[in-house]
């Protein structure tokens, strides 16, 4: 495949796509079978609820007949005719045994509980009485069966009135109530009829179930998410086995809630689905092996050479013109690599020419600017020296000329220092833990001594105390350049020259602001303001002040930017990052020295 054309490679890729489509079709078959299994399980769940209703209806009919027969017993009527609590309690067990029910109770004419008996956990009068009152309130004539929950046990009750003689005489003796517990037997009957697991829950607690006891906790938790009103089937997991479950709410009297949950094991019903899954996995594995083989072949001919070409382009973007390019792969890829290599060579040659041209242009601009400023200062020095040598010059005039000569020398010295400092940018900083506040104050004092700044009002009062690791010499030079530029700009404005300096510590950053009320930065140089030898409207200066300030701020992990520039308001801002300064100091000065100087400063 080494000499394949791109079209051949694409054909092989299409073959891989066809295998993918085959796997997709198999997946669709699997999903379809899964849906059919789910439909069958949902149908079984619906049938389970119907079975439960049928069983309940038959049991209720039988319960009503038994309650009616029990209410007609003369002996029971005779017992209730006594209306004596102890007599009724002593005689009630015989009738409970006769009824064969799970629950038995006798009530007075006004519904007061005489006695009750039940199978299973013993129930107190406080538990039974409210529920019986709720059943009697909803069952008119005490003829309709009533479902009630006593604790976590569920009962179906039938209430019958006891009369002395004929009911037409309205000589009511009280009420007899019998019922059966809706529990394990009912759950087992529904489970056998519907071939499903059944659980009866009262207040979300399992009352009776055919589910193994080891899964009851999972059942109790999972059943809370089942909607008993809609009977919508949902998938739950019991002890890592998947079930399709649905719930149906049971109407009970009094407080509490109850529902029946029917579960069909999804895993046991999915034996055929597992066989389909095995076939799908086998075919998918075969497709994967074939796809890997094809992908390996495509990688050798197309992908890997293209990745190498991308890596070469990335290296070229970083300035590496020597990155080795591969000559392997498809014909088109090899041709593209050769073309890229030729282009890289042309770019390297063009870049060298541009760098040489830029160096010459920079040297020309620097020479022009430096020579202009030097000639300006030298002319002033030469002319003033010539005037000083004149015999008729007086002492006062000589002093004035000397001051002008000294200003010219100072200007030349500043120019040479700027050039030296510009050539030294990029060197390791001499970091010390210093007070930025004092550094600003020293800078203001130095600027005040400059001849062009003596008439400028510099406002730098009430500065907060801010300390940080900095190279005081370089940072002071950067601030000096910014303040000097501000003073020169303020003198050329239309107002009384004023320069304001602010200092603030915002979080982990130090902000130094320098503002003047001059005419503002010309729009023509705003984009190139921080480039070397760029200046406008200044009588002298080589155009390195802002460039040096920017370089020094960047060496301190910060920056200088023009914050605002309008007529009467121009602001430059210096930002220093204290965590960066501390990390730099730890790296170059050593952690021990950093901690020692910080403790001494604090």
C-alpha cells in the first residue's frame, strides 16, 4: 500500500465504512429484539394487576358472605346484648375461631371498640380504633369491604351490623368486623398466576413479597421511584439483577399508603437477547480486527505522514526550519511534503533577508535619532562654550551659560544611559524586597531635578505602603521614563502642567498609574507607541522611554499599557504580578534568602 494513490486509500476506507454499517444493522436487530422483550414483559405486568384484582374481588365476596353469616348467629347476638365489656372480651375468641378470619372485632352501637383479635403481630386499641372508625365512615350501611393498614400489615375488612331480632325493628346491638390479611398468600397466588414476583408495600415498607429476603432492601429503595398512579413500568436493579417493575396504588382508608409491585426478571427473560449479543459481539470483534488492520495500513500511508507534516508546520511556526520531514506515504502526501520543504526553504531565505533589512532599518533610525540629539546637545555646548570664552562675558552670564552646558551634558548622559539600558534588556534581574512606595517617591524627586520638569506640579501624596520583590534600579528607570514623558506632555498642553501618580495593591497585583493633562497621544503612533525610536511632538529624545518601560515591566512579569488618552487626560498604567515576582525571586535568589528578607521587611 506504500505506492497507493489517494483514491485507492479512500476505497479501502469505504470498505471500513461498510463494515461499520453492517455492525449498525446488527445493533438495530439487537435493539428491536430488546424492545419486543420489553413489550412482552409489560404485557405480563398488566396481566398481573388484573389477576390481583380478580383474586381480591373473589376474596371480598367470600368475606362479605362470612361476615353476614356471623352476624346472624344468635349466640353472638346474645353476647352483644349484654353490652358488658369484660363479658364480650371473654366470649369473643370463640366466634373469632368460628370465623377463621385473620382479624376479628366487635364494636358498640356508637362505634366504640369492645374487643379485637388478629393473627400476626399484636395490635393495640390505639392502632385499631382510628382505622375502624375511618372504615365505618366510608362504608355506608357497613356493607362495602374496606382496605386498612394496621402498622405495616394490610387487611381487607367486612363490616356487618348486629340487630336484636329483625333489622326492621332498628334494634342495633353493634358491629361485627372480620377480615383477612393481604400478605404472603395473596402475593404467592398472584405470583403463580402471572409468573412474576410480587411485593405488597405499606408506607414504602415491604409487608409481603415473593422476592428473596436478600433483595428486600434494594426492593424497598427502588420501589419508591415507581409511580403507582400511572403504572408505568421502569427498570430497577435488585442485587445486580435487572427487573422490569410496575406499581399499582391500593385504595386504603385512614392514614398511610399502600401499593402492589409486580416484577419480571429482565435478565431471565433476555436469554435470547444474550445470544444475539454474543453474535453481535463476535461479529463486532471481527469487524474491529479488520478495521484495525485497515487503519494500520491507512496510518502508514496517509495518517502518519500527514501528522509528520503537521508537526513540521508547527515547528516552522515556532521558528524551527530544520525539522525532519518524512518521505513516506501515498504519492500525493510525498509530493505535499516536498512542496512544503521547498516552501520552508524559501521562507527561511526570506526571513533572513527581512531580518537583515530590519536590522539595517533599526540601525538607520537609531543613528538618525542619536545623531540628531547628540548634534543638538553638542551645538548647545559648543555655542555656550564659545560665549563663555568671550572676554566681555560677565560672571552672571557665564553662570547661565554654564547651566546650559551642564543641561546639554546631562541630556547626552541620559541618551547614552537609555541606549545602554536598552541593550541590557533580557538579563537576569537583581531582585530585592523593596518598598514600591519609596521607589515612587525617589523617582518623583529625581524627575523634579530635570530642567524640563521644574515647572510641572507632580502630585504623589498619600501613597499606600506597598512592598514587593523587584529590581529597584530597572523599575525606577521605567517609572522615571514614564513620569518624565508625562511632564514633557503636560508642558505642551493648554493647562497648567500637572502630573498625578497613583499606587494601589489590588489582590495579588500592584498597579502604578501615571497621568498628565497634556494634549494626549497622537492617534498616528498609538499602535506603535511601545516600539523603539517612535516619538512625536518632542523636541529631543531618542524614542526609547516607553520601550524600556515596557521591557522592564515584562521582565517583572507585568506590562505597561495606555489606559486612556484624550485632550487633557492621558494615563499610563504599570501592572506587576506579586506571585510571579516571588516565584522569580525564589528561583534566582534562593528560597532561604527570600524568606529571610521578607521577615526582615515585615
